C-alpha cells in the first residue's frame, strides 16, 4: 500500500526543503524522513541554500555562540551580585568611592569628577554627602554635550537624578561637530560634578588611597629605580 505522506515528503524534498521544514508541514519525525528521503538527490543550488540556512540558524538561534555567551555573562554577574552583603559597611562605602574618584576624578586642583554613567554619578553624589557632608544643593555641575542635543532637557535629567539644583549648573561645553563615527551614544552627555572649596577633601581622599596601596610602595620604588632610564625619554616635539 502506497504511503501518501512519503510521496508528499519526496515531492517537498525535491523542491529543496530541509528535513525540519518538511517535518513541520507533514507532522513526521526527522528520523522517518531520513529513511524515506535518503535516495532523493538535491541540486548543487539547493544544497548550497540549505547549508546557508543552517549557518544562519546556528548563528542566530538560541544555541548560537553569542547567545550562549550572553547567558554565561548574565549568570556570572548574578552570582557575583550575591557575594556582596548589604547594607555596605561605612568603610566599604568610603573606600569604594575613593577608588572611583581615583579612577575618574580630577587629580589636581579642585575636587571634581566627570563621567557619563548615571550609576557612577548618583553614587558619587551620595558619597560626597555621606563621607564629606556636602549636600547635593551645595554641589556645582556643568555639561559636555553635542550641538544636536537639548541642553535644557539634559540639565533637567541630571538635576532630577542628583538633586543638584538647575541654578547650580554652569555654562555647558558644546563639542564641535565631528565627522568621526561615534561607537557609543552619550544620550545624557557628560557631567562634571564639583565640590566647592574641596581641595582638602581631595587630598584626604588620596590619603586613603595611598594608605591602601602602601604595601606596594617598596616594589614600586625598586622597579622605578631599575627602570629610571624610561623617565629620560624626551617628549615628542610638534613641528606642525
């Protein structure tokens, strides 16, 4: 007795459909199709199309390397979050802020930090308040934005986030237009937050940092003496 499903499967295969596509249409398992269709030959064009489709499925599907890595990254971050105990101790909070300032803050002169990340800025504003007792309404700020951005709205965004009054914002720096392609979108521009008369606070912060790094002083001094010749390199002269 002839099997109508088998003949239909053969017809579909000859049009260049994959086993998966045929199985979906006919409700037949791939193992059965493999047996039925083992003698059906495809044209070079059909084989090439199936190969390309398989590659696309592998790269875009849930089992693609990119998707697997994304799940791995999410898992690593979530597991790491569980390792942090809350509330943070005062010492942890103080030194975490000092480390952020060491990385992103101004190294001389005024006590200020510049960044585009709302998470960093809102943390550092809280740090100024709790560690140095400088309330947000005592801070000043200014923006670094592009001509196409709305200065008024961006000021309002940062003011809402930090509680720094709009009137405490100074003149914004408008970056000149550039033909270079930007890989990151700074939707909120970059904000500089400053503590008025905060030089001594900045020095205190660097005192904390130096205390944490003190155990490395001997290693650094020894290595710098060994490589003192590096400091003798002359700065390049701009002849243009």
